[in-house]
C-alpha cells in the first residue's frame, strides 16, 4: 500500500483501518484476476466488485463529505460500484456485475490504494471535533461493512468455483485439518426464559438492526449443545427426508420439487455411492463429525421437524449466547473451543432461527442513504445467529443479526435444534 | 336442498350446517354458470371450485371416516377438489382449476346436495360418544373452512369481473349505500402494553394457529382510531408516493417498478382525471371517506412510512381489540358501529400487521392431513387482523389470524396506523 | 335463427352463408356453456370466442362498411373479439380469452342471430354493382375464415377436454368406426418434377397466400403412398427415437428434453403398458392402422430421419396432389377413398412439409386491416398441406397452405414421407 | 508458439494452419485476460472460450483419430469446450461459459501451443495416403471453423464492451477512417433470373450446406446497388417506423414492443439529440454514409416494407454475386471497392435474405459428430449472404450461407433491398 508514510501504530483507528483493508486483499490473493471477475449467480458478486464496492463505501460516505477538494477517483465508479443505495443514484444492474471487465483488477487495486491514501491523510489531518466524531463513526461502519463483504467474498468465490467441472480449491487443504475436535454428542441445555432484554448493550459498535435493546418475554426452552452434524443430516436423507412432503413447509416442498433437490448444496455422491463435499479446499470426503453446512432454512426446518424438534427463535438464541466466548472454526484454527455446555455458537456455521427479520420495537433508520443499510430488507428474510468459519475475527457478537431468504444456501448456514421444555 | 326431511330446528348443529352451506349457494346466485367456472389467476379459484372443494372437505374428512358403507360421490373428485393436502394424495394443478368444465355447475350442485343429505343422515343417526365428539369437532372445522371460502369466493369473483372491459357488477348497487357514516377523523388511542396474554381464550371454536394462548411483552403504543381512507391514500399518491424509493421496502420497490404500479388494485382514472373504483357493484366514483382497500402490505407499509407512522404488530392489534364489539361493513349493512374509541376493527378491511405469520410458542399441528391446514404456510406471509365486508357474520374474533404474502392485494385489505408513544 | 324470413334457396350466396354459419353452432351443440368458455392454453381459444370472433369478422369487415345506418351490436365487442388486426385497434389479451364470462353464450348466440339477420337483409337488398362485388368477395372470405375457425374449434376443444382427469368425450363414439379401411402398406410413388407451376389456378376462391401462381423447378422425387401410421410411429418410439439426439433438429432436441417428451401429444400408456389415445370420442385403444396424428414438425422430422427419408417440400406435395380427389377422414365417414396410387392426401391429417411459410414471388397483401390476414405471419412457421378429419367439407384444395410453428401439435398433424430418387 | 521447429514455408498446409491460428491470438491481443473471460449473453461466448473451442476442434476431430499415442491435453476439456456436438458427449452449459475462470488464459494459451505443436508433428510426419487426405480435409474444415469463430470473437467482444458504462474501445480508431468512399446513391440493378444453378461449384473448400449445386427457377428481379445506409435508416426511424405495426411481421412487432426498441442495437442518442454508434473503436458519431449495421431481420424487413421493396431471396443474391470480386470493409482498409454496378456485396455487412435456412435438395450430412456441424440448425433461422467487416480475408464466397434467428442483431448484419421487375 504505497503512499502511506504515517506511523499507523500511533493512530489506532488508522491502524485498524489498514489491517481490515489489507485483509480483503489477502483473501483475494489465492485467486487469478479472471477468478476475481466472474459472477456465478445474481445473488453473488465478483471478488473484484467486493473489493471496489467496499472502497466506494469509504469514498462516497466519508471522502465525499469530509475530504477537502474532493474529486472522485473515477466519475463512473459512483454508479458502477453502488450496490443498492437509491439515495446515491443510479446503479449498475446487479445481475451484470460479472460483465465489468473494465475496470480491471489492476485498476481496482489502484482505486483501493488511492482511497486508502486519502483516508490516511484525512485521519491524520485535524478535523473539527464534531467532524472527528462523524469520521470515527462512519469509518467504523465502513470497516464493519468491509468485514461483511469479506465473508461474502469467500462464499461467493466458493459458489463460483463449485460451478467448474474441475472443482478447483481456493486454498490447498492444510496437512491436518485444524478442526474442532468431535464434540461427543451433546444433548440438551435448558434455559429458564422469562422477561429478558434483547439487543445490543454496550458502548462498542453494533449495527442499527441490533437496536434498541428492549424487553421480550421468552418461555422456558432447551437448545441442543452442538450443531447438527453431516452424519446426522445424512440419516435424514437416508430416511427419505427429501421425499416426504409432511416434513416441509409448503414453500419448501415446492422448492425441493421444482429444483429436484436431494441433498445440501455442495454435497456430491460418487459412482460408488460415497458422499463428497465441495469445500474451499476442493472436493473432500464428507466428514460426518463436522456441522452440516450450506443448508437452506427449508432444509433446516424439515430436519428439525423430522427430529421432533424446532428451530430456535432469535431471542432464545441470544439469551443462550450471553456469556459464551466467541469461538472460531476451521478457517481460524488457532481459536479455542468452549469446553462445556453450549458449543459451536460462533465460528462454525450461521444458525437459522424461526424469526422473521423485522425491526425491533422503536427501531429507527439513519437519515439519508445510509438509512438503506438494513431497514429496507426487513421482509421475507429470516434471522441467522452466531457466525461462521468465514466470518472475520472480531466481527461477531451475541446480538448480531444476519439474515437471508429461506431458500439461500450458499452461505455457511447450519442448524442448532431447539425444543419446548416438556 | 331436496332430500333432507329432518326437522333441522331440533338439531342445532345440523341447522347451523344447513345455514352455512346454503349461504355459499346464495353467494353464487347472482352468477351464471360461466362466471362460476373461470379462474382469473393462479391465486384465485373458480366459484364452482370453491363450492366443490368445501363439499369435498366434508366428504373426505368426515364421511370417509364416519359414514357407514362410504362410497364417494365420484372417485375422481378426490383429486379434482383436493386443494393442498399432500396427505390425501394427488391434486389437480392449482393454476388449471379454470379448465375443469366437467363436472359442470349442475353436477357440482348435485354433489353438494348428495353430501348434504349424507351429512344430515350422519348427524341424525346415533354415533358412539367418542365419534359424536369427533364429528362435532370436524363439522365445526368444516363450516369455518367453508366460511373462509365464502370470503374467497367473493374476492375471487371480484378479481375475475375486474378483468372484463365491461366491468360488470356482481350485484346492483343498493339505492343508498348502507355504509358506516364518515368517522370524524379519529386521532390516536393510547395503550399501555405490558406483559400480556395473546391467543384464543375461551371454549368456542378457534383455528389451531390462534393457540396456545401465551405471554408476550408489548411496549406502550398508539393505534389510529380508524382506518386510512381513500382520501388520505390519494394524498399519498398525489405526493408522489409511488415514485419515491425511500418510502418502500426494497422488495416492495422492485414490485412497484417491475409492475409499473401507481395506485391500488381496483382504482382507475378516467380521461377527465376523476378516480373510480371497481367494486362488487361495478365501477363507482371513488369515495374519499371509505377505508382504502385492496392494498398490499408493500403499499400499506410505504403509506405508513410516509405518514410518519408504522404498521401495528399483531400482538398490539389483539390487545387493542379485546372488548371491541364485532362490527360489520357495507355488505352487512344492518350492523352497528362502535360509538367511541377504536372504530372499524371488524367488518371493513383486514388490517395488515408487521408480524410475520409464525407459530405461537408451543404450537402443535393436528395429526394427519388436517395438520396441513395452517402450519405449513407459516413462512413469508404476514398477518392481517380484524375482518372485512366480505367476512361472513360470526366468523371473526379478536384472536383471528388471517395471512397473505406481502404483494397480495385482491383481498379486502387495508391499513390502521400505529406508532410509538413519544 | 329467428328473424330471417327470406327464401334462402333462391339466393345461393345467402344459402351458403346460412349453411356455414349453422355448422359452427352444430359443432358447439355437444358442449355445455361452461365447456364453451374455457381456454386451455394461449394458443387455443374458447369455443365461445370462436363463435363470436367469426361473427365480429362479418360485422367489422362487411356491415360496418356496407350496412346503411350501421350501429354495432355492442360497442365493446370490437375490442373483445378482435383477434390480431392492429388496423382495427385494441385487442383483448389473447391469453385471457377464457376470462370473458361476459358476454355469456346466450348473448353470443344473440350476437350471431343479429348479425345473421342483418347480413340477410344486406344480401337481399340491392347494392350498386361495385358494392355487390365487394360484398360477394368479403362474404366468401368471411365464410372461408369461419371454416378455418370450425377446425380450430374442434382442435381447441379437444385440447381442453384432454386436460381433464375425466377424459370426457366430445361425441360418443359411433357403434362401428367408419374409418378408411387399412391401406395395405403402400410403398413409394415416383414423380418426375421439372419446371412446374405452383399456386392456385382457377376462378374460385383461394387465400392470398396461394398466389401468385408461379414457376418452380422441382427435382425428381418420391412420395409415400400413405401416411405414417400409429403402428409405424410406435416402432420409432420402441427403437428409442425420443432418446436419440442424432435424429433431431437442435431445436427439436431442446424441446424434447425441456418438456420431457416421449410420445405424441394425446398418447397415454396404462399401467399394463397398453397404449391409449385421447380422441374426440374419449380415451380409446391406440389403433395401429390409423395415421399417426398430433405430431409436431420436430417429431415428424425425427421420424423421417430415422426412417431414412425426409419431409416433402410444399412444391413436391402440391405437384403430387394435382388431380387427386379430395378425400375425407373419420369425422366425415361418408367420404370415399381414392382407390389407387396416393392415398390419404386429404381428410385425415395435415401433412408437415419442410417448407418455411414464406410469400410466393410477387405476393401482395390486401390494403387495410385485411392485409394482416396472412402476410404478417410468414416467419418461423412451416407449411402443412392436405386437410384433416376436422376440416370442413369443401374447404381444402391442392394449393391450400396451412401453417404452424414447428412445435405445435394440438392440430391434426401427421406425416407423409418423401425421398430422393436413387 | 514454442516447439515448432519445422520450416513451415515448405509445407503449405502447415503454413496456412499457423497463419490462421496466429490470427486468432492477434484478435485477442488488445484485450486483458479479464476481458477474455466474460460472457455478455447466452448467445455470445467469451474470447477465451473461442480460443479453446477452436483448439478442441483440432484435438477432438483430428488428433484423437490420427495422432499416435493420443492423450488429451486435459481430460476435462473434452466437456468444457464442446460446443454442441451430442455425438462427442457431455457439454458445459452454454449460458455458463463465462464462469470458466479455470482454465485461465495462460492455460488456454498453453493448450493452443500444445495442440499446435502436435498438429505440426502430425502434418510433417508421413501418413498413409488415405489418412493424408482425411487429414487435409479435416484440417481445412478446422481452419474454416476457426475463421468463423474469429468473426464471432469480434462480435461477441463488441457486445461485451457495449454493456459497460465506460464504452471502452476494442481498438483505438485510426487517424482517418479508411472507409469505402460514399457511394453515390446507387439505384437498382436488374437481373433476368431464369432456371439457374445455385450452390458451390468449384474444387476448393465449401461447407456442406452450400451443396449440392442444384437448379432453381428465379423470376426477373432487381437489387439495390448498395446497402441501406445509416442515414436512410434514420429517415425510417424519424418517419415513426418503430411505432407503426403495419410495417412489421407479427413476431417482429411483438419483439419491438416487448423490448421497447426504437433504434438499432448500438445506436444511442445523447442529451442534445445527436445520434452516436458504439463501435469497436468506442462510441462514435453516427456516420450517415456507412451501411446500417446490427439490424435484425425484423428491422430489415420492416425497413424494406416501408421503402416499398423487399428482402432478396438467397438465390437472387447468389445469382447476382457471381462474378463480383470479394470486397472488404473498414477493418480491412486496403481492399478496393468494385467501381461499377453492385457494390458492398462483401466486406461490409452480412445481408439478410427472406430465405429460411433449409437444406438444399439432396443435402447429406457427414457421418458421425461432424454431421452436427450445420444440418441440425436448419430451422427457424434465416440466411444471410455476403460477408462483413469482421469476416477474415479469404473466408467468404458467393455461395456462402450464414444464418441467424430473425431477432439476432449482435452480428454485423445489414440490408440490401430487392424488388420485382415492374
């Protein structure tokens, strides 16, 4: 990252900025420029687009407001790399992001370097206190935003590579898989429920959809101590789960039938009947001890139905998660695993809840285009809690609300069962 | 209804059965056999199909179980008039119900008469007490089911007639419209909220989705005393509501744009710019005092946003409705209107809530095919509360949960605003 | 047909008019009003619509021009029953003809009677000679047009009835099938070809697409003496014809695969493996001696490929047909069959040719809206020659050009093989 | 191109092979690897795919048969780069060619080099005479095939670049446009017609669809001496051509309306109302003297209708072209223009004819997978004659039959008018 001469270590915010920004480039490092340009479906974006859009976010929401003598890096980028902010203006059509061969990766790298240099100058320069606070707030949001795209970058590139008959690996598999040791089937953990507070409480960063903290009444419930595993999910398949309408939501059954589905997204069966799973390390034998991943809500709900259980609500999940240390999964092998009680709350798979993504009572969107960040998507999506192996370290927390439509399964999405107290 | 010689008055359940069944035929009376056969869209069904399917419900779920020497009226009807019960077996494709010219209306009337006669014999005959209870439970469910289809029959036939360039009336308009007197703009009614019980409580009939009654915490809130009117909604249109992305949910904005929408479903503007509304009495001048109807949740939400308010949750609505007498709208002109406080809770328009249609904590579906009645639809739909001008008398209650997808607007669906307490 | 007091026998054109018009009503006679209103697919029209549109043709193209004091029977009918004449103005959407429950069949019958009475008055009244000629020309076109719709009425109602699980018969089957005796497999008939004249020659009626008669050079060729039979087509199926890509045109193979096709449109196989065919007399055992019918051009071409032959060109077919007496099929059992040489040229199935539907050299369309009758459809359609069992007596001739897209198969369409001379 | 040590000049076939192969790489030279990977629509292919598929053709149809000890460069390429040959086996889905980021351009270049080296060895080695002949035949076909893809490579990359808001140039525009001098409006050239021979005659290469040469009778006709120009086409637009249904084929009118079209594919109007055209040199002012290009058959036919003329048949065009020297357009500026009579027959735009793409009488496909080269596409496509500015030198001839569906317009397709002799 040329042209930044500052002593970042002496400026913690700048230091954090540079570390997060650098991480995005590291994620793209194993990929060719050609890999970075392709878009495998409208829901996914090219890696290059992620790299440019996150940069656009800083340029549009910070530099355009606070930089003296602001001039855009390229006037067309305002449209090309706008995702969904109607308040900003026109947008390049989402389904055609893979056609943006210009600018090339080299130019997008230059765009990143240029914005990074201007951001460094802005951070180092003196601003009026009010602006300084605004800058810190927006910069933090921009970095959390970039971390969200870091996870999407990985899920999107996995989906792209999965389209290839060559089943290429994003990364070579490590010599030994640094995976959480098998969990010893866990059983159920009981929670008392009651009138509780839900939503972010603290003075760090959170997204607006985690606010306001508010009261909810939750009846007593039990959560499974660990995630449903591949082996358990395979038993559901072998029991005819994908052929039994009575297990599925009506829309889920239509989805299964119209697409002819019979297993999770990345599972394959070879000619000998062995199950394989496409991973970021290429095609691998299915490990029955690992959490089942890339499940849609439809599949998670049908499995729960079959198992005589149900999905947790997001309030149940959050109550249970209070006090659980943040854990990490296979892409962050250094992380420890909580030794007792609830396991795999963080760092393995996002966990579907039965809760529709909706505003908390008293929710307010920000003024202006940033008000489009979360609020306008609060319909026909369902909340996932926890975090996944692809979530950047430090990004998740107990009150974090991820959300996707019920049929989405290209994310690292799995399942923790819940049930009533008998 | 030939062949029923019993003294129905002496058998209250049979009397109720005959009254509800007769009402379905009365609703079809203004229509030709040709009107009764057509299907204007996959979401709607032909009148004839409603008449047959409600009969199939009694034949399949009661006679097949309890009638001695059961033989179906016609073996093919089991498939032709099955709506969505996978547990019963095959189904005629939903989008092709309008192609069922055979059986004709005459044969469907004969089907109704035959099942009615057999039901009368069953009700009059002695059954073992356990079976007697089962019969009463299923019969009540069948009649509530038929009442639901009575409302759908009206909304579906309205949608069909609206496709015609002739804009035919289902019924001639009454000499004077027996409509609730204009309401005197109402203002807001405040509610305390708190930890409350929600769901059906009583010993009458309710649907399984109203159970179990359970606790919810509700923050203080305010509800508008009356429904948003046509005149108020017109102000939203005139203010550019359909052209302002910032007012809409993301999915709603896509919906508006892709369909080129600029007003509610049945509104038309004549060459002179006057607004008209297609009604069951044909095309009429738009009455600014009447509640705005046939709104999608997208439109209701955008209006609320524009008005600085929001949709109520279903818990808020239900808390407010406790103690409100059931009211009726223009199709039931005899009904009185509550004189004070909340108005138009029942009998005018179903009222969109922001609540996703989801199972109550501890919800259990019935065993067998009847378990498909409600539970499998609890996804990507939103709850409406109250009742409409097309709801049969006696069908609604405060805990009743109607539900439709966010884009549906061929039902009599309107809007009551809510807001936080300042 | 009330209100026509004339002595039609003394007025041959009126007599012909009344006979053709009456025949349309006779074709509708076995059907209920409900049958007459439904539309099974966008390519087909309801019987009622055929009855009204053919009437609209006389009202719009004759009465509107020549009737003194013309007033339309109903002003909305000009739009409702316009098929595709942009020159006339707006059109009711083609795919929604089945939603026209108003006007009902009774009103459409009244429309026919009214136009018939006005046409009779016009024919009996004196007109100036130029107008008299114009009237005769338009009236003949109108009747030929109605005969085309008589055939479509039968194919469309067959398609509608085939959607029903009841497989109802349009007509009860005759006691003994009055079908042309099996033909004794025919072999090939050789033709010399050469520089020949093609197109209508005579002073009777023909459609504009049969003109001008013009020269074409045709190389020597051979035609099969009879149509491919059900039994022969079954051998193609049994030989894996529907699973062998090399037999099919590229677009045909896509069509077979995307729709999962394995036999002609109306064939069914029962649980015991016996082949049945849905006919206007209901579901019948497949008769191996009858001509294979309801084939798409894709299927006809693949069969020919498999049989080592090809489709004829329309010029070859027409050359061969000169001098062949018009024959009739099973719906016209009185008709005789030509005893020698070419058989089944008329009255059984329309016969696909390899000729794209294109204008003859020097082709001119009529001025005004009637110019839209044929010319604008001369693209991406293929010519069929002969006539079918559903073609009204007297309608076909050797130069007649029927045409449909390559994937159409709800018409009575079959196959006569051709080949080069060795 | 490493590893080819031979003296190509002494081996004319090898020399020709190397020149054609080299030209493909030259066409890709102005593009980045990212440009080469993207696919702008299912009908178009990535440049990289063209480079690989043409190589696959030599490997599959020549090396696999004739190379001693054949082993594929990569076993997966047999599927990845098969276009449409069912006889070869599975195919990567056509619409997903843009997702093949692996192999990258570097590997595809290596693939080309490897096959080129093996082809050189095969050509230099001795083969039995029968095999030698087979090799020469297949090699010539392979090179003609590659030349077809060279043109497609240019049209596909033009379509890709046109999707970008940056409107990038494939090549910088030359200092002065080396375009054929304006033609002096040409008028009509008359031809006698008569019984003529059509199809390839000679002992050079031709495609199977140009055979067999056969007799056709052609009536006297006239052809416009030059192509319709941008200026002439603009007059059609200004006269309301895109809003007048009576000018269009029915399917063309549906096409115009459903896509909201008002001008040719690459035309744009700036805010001041000036017309621009996107070209391989970027966005340029529309030159009224140049031939109108990128027209669909629908547009060509509507223009001809408006101009009181018609499209030529392919037989008319071919008769007229006999004896016309092959000319070249703007991408081949050195070419001369015929000084008298017919102009622009070659080297500017492919010229739509009214002839459906169909087999000539007696046409035979090759045995095996190569039989799929042309024959299976002879349906619902229309013949274009001549050649374009993007056609490689030496590829076209008077009997050459290009073909596309009527709505295609991303090729360099224009229009020469024809008419009857008065």
